[in-house]
């Protein structure tokens, strides 16, 4: 999570009262972290367990075919 642009954005908007924006940025940071962990640790298991209709191979596949739910 070091140098995560979403965390940096949240920390920039918090001091000026951008709470809604900060919540969204923190949410994006968590989703980004989970996607990266799945890609580097267990992409094969993810594809086996999830029924998305296609195989996920890249970060862009997550963005395009997997929702945050």
C-alpha cells in the first residue's frame, strides 16, 4: 500500500473536508489491493471459484469484467 495513489488522494482531500471523496478513494485503494493480491497469489483459484463467464488474466480484466460486489 506504500505510494498507493488512492491513499495519497484520500489524504489530500481529508484536510479540506472532502470526506465523501476520501471514502471513495479509500474504497478504491482496498479494491486495488485485493485485485493485486489475487493476481499475484491466487489467480488460478479465483478463476476456478468465480463464475464470471470468462477467465481473468490481467488487472484490466478485473476492471472490465469483475465488479466490486
